[in-house]
């Protein structure tokens, strides 16, 4: 066979390769009832959120017509009035001509798990964050996430019903429903017994960070150990592209239909693994380009859901560095990771894009194993607040978490507003005034020596080019109750992190 003929055959083969698309439809049947459970309808009523067209199912008539063309539908989205399907070029042409089809859009399949995990639950490595966020303050108030429904969208939950630190949840029936959007049909037992790759333990580790508790050793790993859980597997660890965007959207819609208002997802779209043309670009982490970011924002704005997302682990990757999507959505809580001793950004933790008009990440906390095990800590934190006051809206919970954080109001794109503090959150919840822990000072020159009231021997500084964007962070020694540091030419503001206090230096 000649090289020219081989090239032509390969080209034709590539052109004929089926591609997965979103098929966006024009309208719905206005007579269809909302695809919501009584619990979801009650939530909407209590939150004064209207039922709208996004709550009605995709038109059964349109689904039938697509099926008649031989289109095999993968999933359907009532929020976007769309279905996903793998189409040949001929099918793509046919579907595009249908009068009820508004657009046919290819799906970017590039998803990564925001984890640096070793594949098993290490209690000694998860537990230290509990003191950082003041878990004892919630325990004193008997806040354990009881009566709060938590959704977890992840890669797999192998052994979650038998792991020692999660078994108490299984025994009391705390795992209410489980869905596998990777392998259909699914069963609860199959999902808990599926171990195709080590990624299938990822969701189990996330659950441990939300709700893990060792009754034998009396060791707390997560705050929300009395919550109830709805689990969705959307990511396949045995594939080069470890998940599908449509699976994620479908899982969020399922949780909404059940009335679940709090969701943890430690997955993120960033760069892909195979075809570079299908990768997202850093400039697209803008809160509205990706479909899952738009879904997350819609969940926040119209469904009253609080979605807590890992910021990503690309902080050391010079070709990316920034957060992944859906952490870029304004309405979600994106969680970064801090060091243990100094509460500044740990190297791998992704930073917020400078182009965003809002702060990302929102908050941070300690995690050795990636932001994927930082986000669930904050999910447990949110569950405790929602138990304390079930009438809180998602926006109110997000505001409480941000305002309770140790750097507030001087947030930055390395760690957000810093580490949430349970004692501060509870005081805010009660309407109590917080002690003055933040102040600003004016300074000039290239070197500043400043007295600081702290028992720490090292303190963290964030040198910024404006109010939120960090040029670099450093640790400086406390000597005789003072710190001395230099200002570089581009620095306009410097945040001094004393953990219990924060000082904002405004350079003249």
C-alpha cells in the first residue's frame, strides 16, 4: 500500500470517528410537571426560589424523534434542555437539521481528579486539620451535620461501607442513595465493591474527610459524621479521559431533584491527556465558558445549592498554575490548601486567575493530599452550620464561611480569605460582634520593621500587586516581638498573617 493511500485511509477514518456532543433543544412541553421530589419542592418553597422551565424534563417527543434517527442518548439535562449522544458525521448532519435542535456542541472530555492521594485513608494525616478549623467549637455545640443531606460527586467509593472510619455511617443507614453514571445500570453493592483503579477509592477518602470518625481511637477526621449521604460516581479512572462532563451535570441535577442542597465535588476540568486541541485553556477558567461551571452557577442561583469544589493541584505547574473548572464559578466555594505550620499556600494548590472579578479560591485549609481532601473539610464545616440553622440560604452559608476565615477581609488569590474558624462562624451565626482582629496601616520605604503581638516564631506574608493578587509569599522570623521585611518594587499591599490577627500594609 502506498504511503499516500495509507494517509488518505487514515484521514477518512479520523473524519468518520464518532464524537460525543451536547444536543441543545429549543423548548419544552409547558404541561410537563417539574422533575422534583417533594423534598426538593419543599426546599424551593422555604427558600422562596421559583419553579421554572429548567425544572421540567426534556421533551419526551423530541427524545423519541432522536431515537428514531438511531441516536443513542447517553444522558439528558433538564437544566440546559439538552441531551448528550455520540454521533457519526452523518448523524451530526441529520440532527443539526432538526427544527427542535438549537445547537450541536462537542463535549470536552478532559477531567482530572484533584488529588495527590496515596490510595488509602491515613488517619494521622487527615486529623491535624481539625484543630486548625477549631472542630472542638462545633463539638461543644453538638453540631455534627445531623439531619443535613450531603451529595458527593466523585470517582468511586470502593469500600466506603466497610472502612473503619465510615462504617458507623453505613450501620445507621447514612448512605441513602448511590448512583454510578460511569457504568449503567448500577447497584449500591456493585459501586462499593468496584475497584478498577485506585481512583475508585478517591470518593471514599473524600467521605472520610467530610465525615470520618474512629470510635475506637476516638479520633475525628471530619466534621459531618452524622450527616446523610447521596453518592454519585461520574469519573472512570480506567480511561485516558477520566470522566465525562455530561455525567457531572447529570449527577448535580439528580441531587437537586432529591432536594440535596450541599454538594462536595473534588473533581476539576483543566488540561487533558490525549488530544491537546481538546484541552481547556487557562483563559477559559472564567466562570462561564465550561458547561459544568455554568451548571454550578445555575445550581447556586436558581436551585439554592451550595457546591464546594477543590481548587485544583496545578499550583506548581508553570504552564497552568490556576484553578480548574467548576471552581471558577462565582457561586461555588472553591477550596485551596495550606501548609500545616504556616497557613499560607502549599505549593501544589492552584491560584485564582487574575482576570476574575471575584476572589478564588474562596477559602483554604491544611491538606497533604491535594485540594481534593481540603474541600471536604469545608463541606463538613458547612454541614455543621446548616444543622445549626437549617433556614440558611446557600449564599448565607458561603458568606458565613468566608467571614469566619482568619484573613478576612484581606483575602487573596493564593488562599482566599484563609482558614475558616468554627468559633468565629458560630459567633456570626448568633449575630454576635467579632473581636477586632484585622487592621490596616500605611507604610513607605523599602524596609519595614513592625511590632507584632503573636506567640508564633514565624509568620506568613503575602506581597501583592493590588488588593488581592499575590506576587509572592514568604515566611519571616519574629525577633523580640518584631518582624522586619523588604518591599519589592511592584508590591502595593502586604498582608501579615498572624493567624489570630491580620495586618494589611498599604505601601505609599
